[in-house]
């Protein structure tokens, strides 16, 4: 889609993240604010897009997850610097090394609010927008401020699509999480919990994000089932209100 004159000042964005839900959420938020976004699920794909000009124009900002399979971290940063003049913003679910901070032009720690992401990319000073909390679900599930900001950024149908995508992803990942717990694989539990945390936090599922965050770092197997129960409860609540109450 060709951007309008008011949108043309916004930088083109290349988003690199191996987690599908995180990519979808970030891309949707940015596109609804007028950014042109191309997405890649890994470092090698991103470099291929840059080399081939697959995005139709050079990206002016690159958002890259620093913890991905394959080409990642400092190695990916160096490769991107060699072929692109774009601003390079690192994003991660945990603190990064000083070397990565020094090698990039900015850093966002997941979970971050959608408005913070937009504010970092938009040129020039912006007055912070007042969160619109109208229509927040009447259950203690979704953070009112985050929900309000999402409703202020995009049409109701897009908000519904966003939460539906998160619910669908949670359903799949929770099956895998339970299997990882059954096998006793702490590494796999931490990996899956990290992915769940990112998607939930981005849309304001604070309780679920908190449970996933605890699982991400916990080796206390005796507490895993309690956190899994909370995550399953959050999913059931989200599914029950998604079509009946979320947007009313």
C-alpha cells in the first residue's frame, strides 16, 4: 500500500523476530500508525531481504530480537551494519550485554507497551496520548491502560483480531508447555514461557505475562503446575469474553 502524504515522513521498518505472535502484534501496531513494515523471522531471512531489495525500498529502522535461533546477537548486528545504514534497535525479553547496547542505536526490553514502541520510531517530539479505557472488559484480566491504548490506535476489528491471535497462540503453546513439564525439560519450559510472556505482555494480559515470566526463569519444578494453571485460566477467561464482551 502506498503511504499517504501524512505517513510518508514515517521511517520504513524491517522487523526481525522469530516469534510469530510478537511479529504480528508489533507489525499490526506499527502499520495502524502509518508505518510501512516488512517482517522477517530470522537473521538470515532479513539479510536476504536487504540484499535482494525484497522490501521495495531500504529500511530506515531495523527492529531486531537479540535472542533468536541461528544468526543473532552481535553477529547479526555486525552483518546488518555491513549492508544497511538503518537505525538499529535491539529488542529482547531479558537484559542484553553492554556490547549489544553499544553496537545498536537503542534498546527496548520486552514486555514494552505498544505506545513506547511507536514513540521510539516516530520522528520529532510527541505529546503522550491519554489512554482511552472505554470498553475495557469488566474482568480483572486485561490491563486497562494497555487495552485503552490499543483501542485508540486501531479499529475495533483489528483489536479483536489481535486478541484472537494471542488466544490462538496461547492455546498451542500451552499444550507444548505441559508436554515440556511432563518431560522435565527446564530449557524447553523456559523457552516456551518466554514466547508466551512476550505476546501476553504486549496486549496487557498482565497476570498471564507474570506467570510466564516466573516460569521463564524457574527451575523449581514443584511450582510449574501452579503457573500453568494460571495461564490456562487466563486463556479460558480471554476466550470467554473475546466475542461477547471485549469490544462492547
